[in-house]
């Protein structure tokens, strides 16, 4: 039988068949499927590992599969390739970007760094490989506070690209930092008014928020932390009802790991706009995950010089996030 050209191949329309084909292709490719908490529930359920940026970076580094299929956004797939260059790294949609990455072009970041000679550039992982290569240390929302506390006092710290996360870190660590003015289009949209109204409607509910949210949201939060931190919090808290101020994809894991509790997603500035859902994360679907595994494309490639330059600050992140805090801090 002559194989049909890729363009003529049909994508299964039946959900059960599509899932079965994805699992078959994953086995044939010797692929591991990594997914962020913000992916659709049906993708999370197929993944070999679901996590936040730090957890996914560690999972990518230790993966021994021939192929890593990364259901997240482009900078996450880049991180997987940087940390595991021998693996083939596939991403269902190469256009799955990030507003924080887009807010911080490498050329502008390089000029900003040059204006502060001798400063330590601490950069949030939500950035391009090119910006990582220009940085001293990469952080995630779950590792940033611990890493900043390890930087000697007296050092000038530059923090990019999320100004809300940066402002929260200034408050929690007491360290002065020069902040890049970027924001996440999802977390920026959470409505203070809507959250206040929800608190009135649900007076016993506990608020959990991601530090990418504006301070007006964080001041109302009972817990502030990364997606993995929020997930642990709702499991351990005695409360039975929660208002969640981060991308609602995480609620799927909350319902799975904390059954019997109620989770309410905080809406954006326009109640019915759906702007609390990340449009970039949701570009990945079962259909394009299927074609990605079937065709081995899109495939993430990086020039080796760029990969090695970006590896150094990423490895510092992994080392510092695992290290004990200095005595007295």
C-alpha cells in the first residue's frame, strides 16, 4: 500500500480514536509527553508529567526518551531543548508564544543590561532563549524568592520581564530591584472588583493567587505562590472553597487531587470575556498533538552556541533552587 502524503492524511474525528492514536504514536516514537498545568484537561490527562515551569525543566533534563513532546508554550520547549540537547523536542504549535516573552526583545534587553554595568540579571523563565543567554540567573515563580535570597546583599539586581512578580519579590525578600515593565496578559486582566464581589458571595472562600497578578489582587489573597505552590496549598488547607486567581487550567488538577472541594476561577476585567484563559497555552489541542507526533513536526531547534549560552543561567537556577538557604536567611 502506498502511503498517503502528509497533507492528505486525515485526523481522527472520534475522540476515543484520536486519544488511542496519540498513545500509539507516543509509544512508536519512544516519546515522553510533558504538559503545563495551564493546558486543556484532556491533554493533561494524556501527559506522562504535568507541572509548573521549574518542575517541567527538571523533568525535561532527566527525560531519557528519544522524543519530548512538549505541550506548553515555545519558551518551555526551548528550555527542554537547552537542558536535553540529545532529545528531539516537538511542540504541537510553534506559534504558542507568551506575552512576557514578547514584551522583552533580546536587543532591548541587552541595552537595558548595558545601562547597569556589574548588575546581576535575574530573568524569569518566561523569556526567549536569546534573553536567557544574556542573563546571569533564570528563575521561576516557585524558585525566584529562594534564589534572590542567595544573591549577596549589596549587589544590584535587574529583574525581567514580569513587573508584578518582580514587585512581589521586592516585598517578600526586602531586596531592591530594577524591574522590566512587562506583564502577563492573563494575570494582568484579573479584576479586583470581580474578586471583591466573589468574596462577598463566598465569605468562607480562601483566595489563592499567582504572583504575576497585580498588587490589587495579591492584597486580597490568603496564599500567593506558583501554580505548584497553589496546588499544594488547596490540598493542605482545611478550607472547602477557593477563589483561584491564575489560569483556570490548574483547576483540573485541583479537582483531581482535592476532591470534594470547590474551586471558583476569578474572572477577568470583563466577566464574560474569557480573558483569564491563556490563548497561547490553548493553541495546543489533541488534533495538533496527534499531527505533531505523526509527522515529527514542528520540531524545536536551537543553534548550539545559543543553547550553551542559555544553559549556564538555567543550570544556575536548577543548582540554586536545590541549594539550602544561607544561614540566617
